[in-house]
């Protein structure tokens, strides 16, 4: 192995270790406030928005917007759009409305060759296709879970390291007064960078 390849591998390993520690420290400092500091429920919820889970991020409109912007940069925003369409689909009570919306979701996101096709397997696609005549509110649940898993395990960890996340974090910090927590985690991050 030549020197350049070895150096590249060393840098990649170092970055992985750094990112793992960075996320642990940020999680601890942001989500587990010091015991003597009083926090209110809104602050804790806002801290959760900033990296606890994809579910928490998607529960906030600003989180959805920032995450969609990130997904757009990765050319996979259809995953979030599909997930949101499925969430809305579950709320329809009228069977006529469900049938109409199910067909629209299937044509836009699921059918082979659809303009914004999401990555679901043949079996899941067939399952949805069969249920289109009389779709239940759970018609898309299996596909929605698979797409959620793709986002949670693939896109979300990259989002946490992105510029869009930093902007969201900074905005939430200013709005809720988390500047001190961010500075503390930033100092810890800087310390880790200097550590061997």
C-alpha cells in the first residue's frame, strides 16, 4: 500500500472516531443539561430536535424544511415527500378520498418508472398495488417504514454533520438560548480535535 493510500485511510479512521465522539459529547451536553441548571420543557424539546432522532426532527416544521433541503442536495428528497404523503394519507376518513389519494401516491412514488420513485422492493410494491382497490389507512405502512429506515440510517447521520444542520442548530440555539450549550460542546469538539 503506498503512502498516500495509507494516509487517506488514517484520515478516514480519524474522522470516524472524531465524529463518533463529537456526537456523543453533543448529545450529552445538549440533551443532558447540568443538574444545577434549571430547564423548562420547551428547551428540552428544542434540544431533542437538534439530533436525538429523525422522528423528533420530523415532528417540527423547521426540521422538515432543513432535512428536505439536505435531501435535495443528495438527490433523494422524494423519500421525505413520500413519508409525509403517507402520514397525511393515514388521516383521511372517507374511503373515496383514500382511494383517490392512494392512487396518486402510488403513481408518484411507488409504481415502476414513476417520476419520483422511492426505493422499495418488489414484494412491497405488489402489496401496495393489490390494496389500491380498497386502500386502508395502513396501505403504505410497510413501504413508509422502509423509507423511514433508509432516511434514519443513511441520510439522517449525514444530515447531523451537514451545514444545514448547523444552520438549524444555530437558529434553535438563538431562539431558545442554547448558545451556552453549543459553546460548551464546541469547546469539547475543539479539545477532541487537538487530542491524539
